[in-house]
């Protein structure tokens, strides 16, 4: 099974390539395709990246080639990491409209090329932001079930890790999902949390203690207040800003920590790549596994008794042919309200960008 990484020389793309080889997701008998732009500096860097990867992992390097035109992309799994990225600068803001304007034509060019020259069976994992826009564009051209965005899976892993940290256990012992829009508008599904070794009553007690008497109706305001507090702290003491996050509830930490990471001047490339490679592994493994991801829905999920039509992050069954089913259990009232509002905001944003969800 072959994998193509579009934008392979970028921060996230490079990490995806490294982890695909380090974790031996792509075996030596398969191909890893490094996709770059012929008219940009990445064209030269792609050949250097290939040499560097072979140098570092000679004993288990897959076949590596370079593609400089969208029509040359051929793989079983295509990872989309190309395009403009969120700036990692102190005081910087996330300009989703700017990202959309810069990346929509990139999405369209590769989606069209895959439709015209691909096998018709590729599974596309969208990493580039806005991930919901990327999913919408690729899904329109290639079909809904062959496209999934990794944002909800990354948010889910962060949510699980923060819960596990609070309980002093490993992340693997925590289940549960994050839905909605990737980033500040995510929806932590506390009702989906499961903790290995705890009875339902014990789990309810543990979740209640972690969450407190808070409601997701106030979560957006909590996120904005947290960002204000961290912005002020980070000016004089970045360490104190990160320490402050540790005192907050797990769902708020799952949003605030990556946001502050960008504010610090660093990036979240390693974590993003790790979540992406998880999804690649699932597709290549041949089994169906429940993950969370941004997908284009046509009534498969119900929120507040209404079938959802549009792009949103939800728990989905992912396998070698893409996603097949949505497993969104009945939600708590505040979860339902926040998820419905998040989907509405995604739909409005897609309309502004001229894309039908």
C-alpha cells in the first residue's frame, strides 16, 4: 500500500514522512511519494528530503519518489498537508478566512487531479486548514466516504490525554471523543468518556469531579477568557502561562495548550503528524476502527433530533475504503446545543468561501 504526502517538505508534512517510516507504517516494499510544487522552493527541498530520509532510515526505508505535479500523485492514501499554515508567532491570531483564501485553490487543484488521474479508490486525509473546507472540496470531487479530516482526531487525543493526566493514568485507558470544528470551536463530548477499570457509577463520579458544575453553553466564553489570561501572562513569563493551564479542567486545557504553543513561537507539527499517521495506519491496516474526524455528512448523524447535512467532526468508523458509518450516541443537552451551533458556523463559513457543504 502506497502513501503520498502533499506538502511533504512543510513542517507537518516532513514530520508525517518521518513518523510513517519510524513507526514502519509504510513497509520497505511500498512507496512513499513526496509531493511538492514545481514552481516553488519545495521542489528542490523534496529531493533533499528524500536523501535525508534514506540516510536516516536506510534499514527500513520504503521506496521514495518525488512528484512535482498534481497529475503525478498516485497512492492508496493521500495526506493533504500543503498550503498556508497558522502562524506560530506571539500575539498572532488565527485568520481562518485568510487560510481559506490561500488554500482553497490548492485543495481544488489536487482534488481535480486525483479525480482525473487517480485510481478512484484513494482515501484522502486532510490536514491543511481550514480542515473543514479541505474536506468539503475533496468530498465534492471524490465522494464523501473517501475523505476524512484529522482535526477531530487530534482534538480527541488531546482531550483524552488531559483527562488521563488528571487521573494519573495512561491515555490508552481513556476513551471519548471531540466533535465539531477543529480548534476553538471544538465540542468535548463528556458523555462519551470511558475509563478502563471503572464501573459506570465510578466513571460518572470521576467525570463529574473533573468537569465540575460547568456547562458547554459557557465553553466558548471560557476559551476566550483563557486566551486573554494566557496572552497577558505570556508577555512576561511563558513558563508561568503554561503552568497556569495545568490548573484548568481537561477540556479547556485541550484547547488552551496547543493555542499557547503557537503563541510561544513553536508549532504543533509533531502532535499533528502523530494523529495523522494514526489515521493512515488505520486505513492501511485493513481493519475498521472508530476514530473521530471531519467528514461530509448527509443525514448519517443526528443532533437534537435533526439529521446533519454538512461538514463536522464526529466519531466515525474508518477502514481501508474510507469512513463507512457514524457512531454518534445521543448527546447531553449542552453537547447537542454546542455541536449544532458549531455545525451552523462551519456551514456559514463554507458558504462564504463559495463551497456547498
